[in-house]
C-alpha cells in the first residue's frame, strides 16, 4: 500500500474530530474535538478540550492536539500536517497553529462570537506579523459539529434554570 | 505585615522576569522571561521559554507561567493576577492571557515584528470577540529586556556566519 492509499477523505478526518468532541461532551467539557494528520494521511494526534478537567485555560482541543503531535513526531514543527477541528479556533489556538507551522486547518462550525480565523479576526494572515501563513477551509460537516455545541449549551441553560428555581 | 506591605514595585517584578529570561539564555532558548503576581503581591509562578528544550512550539514563557500559576492556585481563572514579561506577547500568548483572564500585563521590550498587544495587533481589545479585556503597559525596563534579546540574536548570527565560513 502506498502512502497515498492511506489517505482518507476530509469528511473522514472530521468525523474523527467529532468523535473527540463527543468524548469531551461526556467529560462535561465544552465539546470541541481535533485531530492532526501528517502528510501520509496518518492521524498523529486526537484530542478534546481539557480545560475544566485539568483546571487550565490553555488546554483547548487544538493545543492538546499540537502538544501530542509534537511529542509523537519529536519535532516542534508540524509543517506538513493538517488539522481538523470541530469549531473555528479562538485567538490563542489560531496563534498556536501558526507557531506550530501547521499547513492547513479544516474546521466544522463557524464561531461568530470569537472565531479568530475569519469570523472576528483573520489571525492566519501574515499581516499580523507571522512569517508563516496557514490555509483554512470552514464549514466541513458544519451541521454535525454545530449540533454538539448547541446541545451542550442547551443543557447548561436547563441546569442553570433548575438551580435558580 | 499587611497584604499591601508584601507588594513590590513594578520594576522589582520585571527584574524577576529578567532573571527568568537569563535562565532561558543559558538554556539556549530565546531569552524571554515571565512572572505572574497575585493580588497580594506574591509571585505565584516564574517561567522562561521551553520551546526547544521540550520540542513544543506552544511553550513560550507566558504559557508555561500560566500553566504553573493555575496549578499553584488550583483554578483556571487568574482574574486578580498580573503578568510581567520581558517581551511584548505574540498572538498565541496574548490569546492565552485573555483566556486566563489575567488583569494586567506589563511587558519590557516592544516586538515590532510580531507583538500582538499593540505593535502588530491589539488582541486585548474586546472587539476581537473576547468578553474579557486585559490592561497593559509596555516599556518597563525596556532597555534591559531588549538587550538580552539583542545579545541572543547577535550570537546566533555569529554562529551562523562561522558555520557557513
């Protein structure tokens, strides 16, 4: 089997990110999932949000995935790697993606309130002082990715209402 | 001694950040240092860049310091804490500072090529979709902070010249 044969569709990789988001959901974390894929099509890291579990505001799914990927390949440069993440990254994560030199980011749902790729900012643009630009494509399995988030926030609202009644 | 008596000057805290930068310098890391101070004036974390040592692009001084501070106080919210860092933070770190809800950032040298606080972007501004704005003050012990960086990059240039000769 050649390297090329191992590659899956973009939808396949995003489905793997969705699986991670669901793990986050079960762990009562904000359900965002992420996978990083190397040039041969191999998934080198899978992660979900660990902010609450580990009491650390930095541990968004993308950050945990970058950390794992670097450990896996023994290099801080992820030049030939692509990221699949269920939600448009925030400023911190978009900046981390630039620092890690990831090639392209595919994200599911747009984040109109704080998305830093195209909704509220355009962090991947080299004009912000980076010497590495990151390609991106939003809206991959958008409905599925967005559905998990809606369900999560709906449950939080119900819980909050119950606790105030 | 009251809580207030424990507080030091801004210069004192920045000196502690400079000490961390020098540790980074000795470790052959890009020499950036950082400390986080709680509301009583106590330094709750000290850190320098660990990117090369730990092969991880995320481990800038600010990120390592936030991680340590959260572990120390057992909370992901650093609301009443201030950060002292020798260089203007990049996009990733500025985003992380917002996520950690740090109150105010004092930085030493401005970073005209990639500083995301005021030089190349204004990430602390709530207009970028955050619901938390961070105050900042740049140029504290600027010369001293900038000198360490200059020395570091000068040595890299000399090393590079030697290796090409």
